């Protein structure tokens, strides 16, 4: 499966700007304006061009080269991006992704034929249906008005006393226009300069008082911005779907109908939804705040050790496991007798060659070795990231109990190699009618489900914080480079 990015925008690193200067001709070749999109043409040329938005839900670049179980993972991520890859594979063509920061720009590219369709978490609204067609819906969301924790909570539109800002051309604007018909005093500001995540940052910086966010974006963002609080719901459930031009070939629409029917039926859509949203359905303000504080105050003391023993595992995942186990406390202990940073049993520590479970470095080394052993036990046919989630569950509840749950999954017609299906059966190990027929018997099956979900949330938050830290460092370096260039130009000018 080949993958190409066309027309990247807003590059921050100065030296990349110079490189981009020499690539302009290649970028222009990505444009195919004013040509009708047909299914036959897409197949003949061997690629499909899909427009999307930069952002946590649609498309983003993963900050570091990530390896998992010795396998290089994709440098790009995002729900829409991965779904688009599946569609390109379904058509047996190359995916060309065209990311943008602007909805207006995406709509213009779709109208001009520069992209074949849009996969950008777009709500199906009455106004949009007048201008565009949509593929079958793949999920539903709601719109929430949010404010900063600590301020007075607005419970209805009449409670709004400050600045409400939303992204221009978004479905939020359409919802507000409908509400204004009933509430003529309702006012808001539309902006094309800031996307949803940037508006949340402005909210937390007290630059605005309110904004509107989709429920899936809110669930993702609260891992990093726990101070975001919900005022009330602006728009109840509405479908999200891919958007196509009104002139789009019927054969393309037919292929989209068949594709979405297929991913619904074979469970791949459910698995993708679980990958991005399955672990963030529940939000705990205190827990999230506590974790972010620990990342700043406690993690720096142990980060180098996590990096040292992570090997093919992302060190941030290893750190997330340790936080779940001990909150990064070397002398932690539980009533079951496990101890240390990675909460190893005495028997496990001995197997891993650990002499002192209370020594932070030894415990991290032993925990990393044991976790890698759990990964290696997983059948080769299980892909990442499910392979990692299975290994985490095994780390918590034991390999035998995990396999019991996988067998139950298979017996019930589910896929034993998909975490989203097995995690719904793990709690059955607490019910006698199920565990009496298993090899390893009773287990507290809800615990590994919560365990894996927690670690995934910690990992996501830590990855985001680490990437932001790296961006800040790069920005500072680029500022120095820019200053040096300006000094050189001044010197040349003066000469």
C-alpha cells in the first residue's frame, strides 16, 4: 500500500521551507482541477486523492519514529487517515492524502476536482446536503458547548456572558444559525485562523470564554486539556460521513456503499473506533490532572531509565505501564505482594533476574523484559496495536486467563485476534457459567479491561506532551536559525 502526502501546509521548520521551494513543481502535480471524478479514471491512474483536516481525529504526523515489537509503525495516524487507507486498499490503488487546516479550502478543492472526496470528520447537515453528497455514515457525534473549569458553568444559551468563538464553515456555525432564529440575541465570532484544538487552547488561556466542540474531539482533547468542561449540548446526535462532489460518478458512490458495508460487517470499523476512542469513553478530571503533574515533577527522574530498557518498545508506553502499576514510586506495594516501579511478583522478578524489586532501574529492566516476553507469546497473526493490548492484558491477568477469554470470544462467533472483541468477553471470566468451562477458571476479568484502557490513556497523554515538548525545542532551534540567517543577510547587505 503506497501513500503520498500532497500539498502540506504551515511548515514551521525553516530549513524545510528551503527544501519545499525546490518541490513546488511536485506539489503542483498533485492538483487535478476541473476534471470530473469517475471510478474508471481512479482505477486507471492507480490512485485516489482524499482531502482531510490536520488534527487528532483526522490526520497527524506521529512525532517520533515508533517501533513496536520490532515492527516500524506508520509515521502518520488519525482515524480518517487509517480508514482512507483501508478504502484505497479496497480499490487496490495508492492513497494520496491532501491535508489542510481549512474547511473552506477543503470544500474548494472538492468542488474543483483537486481531491476526489473528503474524509475529515464532517457532519451531514441540511446545508451541506444542498451542495454535496455523502457516503454512508460511519459514526454519530453530538456538539458540546465548553468552557474552562473554574468559571461559571453556562447551562443554556441565555447564560452566555462572554465571547463564543467557532471555526468558520463548520457544522457548529450551522447549528448556531438555527438557534439564532429562536434566540435573536445570540452572538458568536467565526474564525478561519484557528482550528478546533487551537480554539480549546485559546479557551484555556482565557482568550475566549466558550467554544463548541464535537463529542469525539472532546473525548480526545480532555486527555491533554483536563480543564475543559461541558456546559450543555448544542446539537444532539448527528452523523459523520465522507463528502463527495454532486457530480461524482455513481460508481464511486456505489463503491463507498459497498466499502462501508464491508468494514461494518467484518469488524474493522469497530476495531478502528476502539483504537482511537475505545479507551477514552470515561474521563476523570482528578486522575488526568494528577498524571500530567506527575509527568512534569516525577517522570524526569526516571525517563532515561525507561529509554534505556525500552528497546523495541516505545519508552513512553513502558512509562505508562509503570505509572499504572506504581505511579512511578519505587517502593510501591500492594496487598497481593507485588512491589516496585513495575509491581513485579517475587517469582516474576526471579525469572527476570531481578535481585531487588525496590531498585527502580532493576524493576524497570525486569518489567520491560517481562512485557516483551508477553508480546512474544502472542500469535504472529495478531497485528499491532491489538498485539500490544493483548500483551498488556496478559501482563495484568495472566496469559492463561487471556486465552480463556479469547476462546470464549471464538465460541461466541467473535474474532479472538481483535482486542475490541476480546475485551468485552474478559468480564465473563467472573461468571460461573463461563469460567467453570475454562482451563484456568475464575479471574477478575474487568480488571485487565480497565488496566489496558488506563495505560492507553496515559500513553496517549504522555506521547502528546512529549511531542509538544519536542516541538518547542525545534521551534527554539528554528528561531536561532532564522536569527542567524537574518544576521547573515544584514552582513551581506551592508557589504
